C-alpha cells in the first residue's frame, strides 16, 4: 500500500510536466512542418515521445506486472529529414502515443495520484480527532469540512477521525488496485490494434518468404558453382591422372607435363572452393567478427576505402552474416556503378541497432528499384526487421545506411 502510494505520487509529479511538455513540443513541431523547420525538429521530438512512452511501458512491467507491447516501425537514421519525418508520421504507433499524452495528463494523472490521496488523506482526519481542529478552523467561518463531515467541535472532530479510519481501510484495500488502474489505462491506449498486429504479421510473412526464396537461390548458385567449377576441374584431374598412369612407362616426358597440369588444376580447384566457402560464410567473419570482415572486404576493392568500426561486442552470427553480405553488395555496386574515387564505411552499434553506412563520392543517382542490387539488400535486411535508407542525389555523394535491430554479446 505505502509503496503504491509513493510510486503513484512520484509518477504523478514527474509525468505531468513531461507529458505536457511532450504534447506541446510535438504539436508545435508538426505545425511547423509546412514551413520546413518541423522537418528537422519533428523526428527528434517524436523520438523523445517514444522514449517517454517506452519508459512508461517499462514501469508498467516493473511496478504493476502489466506488459505493454511496443510496435514502432524502424526509422531509417541515415535518411534525409523529409524521409525520417514522414516515416514517423505514417507510423500508427506515433498517433497512438499522441492520443495517449492528453489522457495521461488528465485521467492518468488522477489515477496515479489517487493511491497517495487514499493513504495521506486519513492523516488529516486523525489530526482533527487529536484536537488540531481548533488550529485548522482559525480564520474560517463556520465548520471545517473534512470529506462530507463538518467539523465544528470535538465530537464532530471524532467523526472526522472515524471517517479517516474508513478511508485508511479503503486505502489498504484499494490503493494497489488504483495504482494498477493507471497502468491498465496506459495499456488500453498504447497497445497496438489488431489491424496493426495483422499488418506486422503480413510483413513478417513476406520477409520470411523472401528469406526462403533467397536461401533457395543461394543453394542453386552453390550447386551451379560446384558443378561448373570445382567439380569439372576434379573430373579433368581424374582423367589426367588416368592418362598419366598409362603413359608412365611409355612416355615419361608427357606424363610429367600432365602431372604439372594436374597440379595446376588442383590449385585452381582449391582456390575456387575457397572462394565458394568465402561466399557462403567468410572464415574471417566467423573468426574475427564483422568489423575485421568488412576491413578485409575493403582491402580487396580497387577503390581506396576507409573503414571505421565501433563495436563493443559481437552480434549473433545470422545478423553478422546479413550485415556482411549487405555491405559487400553495396560496396560492389559503388565500385561498379558510382565512378567513385573514394569510399567510406562506418560500422557501429547504437540504441539497440547495428548500423552500417557506406558513402562514396561518385556520381549519385542510386535508387532502390526492381532488378537493382539494393532491392536484394533490402530483402536481406527485412528478414531481420532491418531497414535500408539511400540518399543519392544526382552528382553525388551517395550514402547507403543499413540498420538491423540487435544486441551485442
């Protein structure tokens, strides 16, 4: 009871000014979008609102055992202000937060404060019954009202004390329930609707189907590479060795030539197998992690590439693999199509997201369209609920940002 009262009081005192400030800043920022100022301020303000709502979700779980689902769509951090602003404004979760703020300022404030009132208000009744009613009545005309009890003498003060006992009993019985009512109200306003959850299921189904299609295509590629490359060379080596065996006694010189050819074929087959393995899962990625794997990629590029890595740990292997091959595809596109003289790669982890940015000083004009390599990158990232943002005005520079939600070990 006392814990619920204290927590409710702190929640009411702290959350009311924050809710008023968040709602006011959001309304002003959105109103300034047509003037252009809001394009820069709205993403920051809405990020603060989301942090405020997520904090309330956390308190609901810790203080009341009430789980409130968070279903924000990923926001491309590397995109231009226009894209970020309207990506957040198109998210139904944004408007759900904005509907919650006015309610939290009114009904939410009252339900948070109610447990403290139920616990503290009886103390005034006890003070009246103890004889302090004379002090409280100084300067007042008529009776001093405590609840519905008019206090004008000691007898009525004792009645106020009895009411205080009743209120204290109610506080003992209902303070915790009143405190939980605040978070049940929050859950009712912040929980995603069925249509949003259905949309989420649809997106996950599509990304899973894309992942299956990508995996099947990758298996076909591996089979084709083995059949046309290493397997063909191994078959030729077998035929050469059979010929060498027949020529060993009759034509030793010819046998030596075929042996040298077989040795070269074995070296070529080994190199092709290594390239194939590197294409499935590079050894440096498994052994050294994403940062060193991207550095190794950069060293093999014909264009000077500067890599910056800031990772405090390692992501799960599937996430690292997706980020590596996505970065590899973007770097390949930059070398082939941008005409860039220099490329910069930044790999870091912040706010629960692994972020890889590839920037080049080329001619620009890169778009995510059917048939482009960036479409495949977008599908690969979508499997992990990741996002791809491309900023590539004509004349350059081009900046491609890839984000995957994850935690580092």
